[in-house]
């Protein structure tokens, strides 16, 4: 009886040992797949950020169509922009963009020294926003920190948060 148990245990151990390379290979393959997906998502987030900055520069000219397209229209989005305050929910965020668009600030702002952190459904894009706006006919330098948060919605990265330093010439 003891020898049957010992033989059975040996077979179990040998089977488990034999399966280890298969398990390791499967785990490695899954890790490669996850890494590849995250790299693909990182590129997609960078493209979403590029669309946001194109939309931001369009907003400086009074055009909000692109801005409406890059944002999630959910109730949990937030905006803490260069004019101060905090807006929560798409309706309040949109109202703030409309107010800014009406100023027709002109100029252009670009992201510099960007860094992306990405997970399967959320991403953070941090950078410096540098450029200039035109206020009362005079160029005003823009050099502020920004954090942009994106969420994957229906396979597309949408902005759900934008937070920047304050700009004195907007207050």
C-alpha cells in the first residue's frame, strides 16, 4: 500500500515538473502579449494627447469641435485649468471651454518633455505646456505644468481630466 502511494506521489511530482516548462512558456507568452498591448496603448495615448493639443490650439481660435471630440462626455470628468477652480462633469467642463474659446486668445501651446504612464484602461500624460497666447494684442508666454488623464472608452482613449498651473494673465 505504501509503495502504491509513493509511486502515485512520484507520478504527480513528475507530471508537475514536466508541466513547468509549459506553464513558464505560457506565462512568458502572456507577459509578452500584455507588454505589447501596453506599448500599443502608450502610442494610442500619445496620439490622443496630440489630438487634445490640436484641439486646444483650435480652441484658442474659437473652434471647439475638436475639443468636444477628444473629451469623454461622462459625469466624472474633471478640469482644473489655468483660470483656476475645478469643474466636474462634462457639462461644466464644456461650459469652461466655451468661455475660453470666446476669448479668442490666439497663439499656440505645445506639450514638451512628455511622460506617459498607461494601464489597460487608464493613462496619465504629464508634460510642460509651452507657447504663447495673445492678450489685448500682446504675446503672453505660456510655460506651465499639465497632467492629462485618459480613459479607454469603447476602444478609444478619451480625456477625462486636465489639470494645469495657473496663468496670471487669465485671472
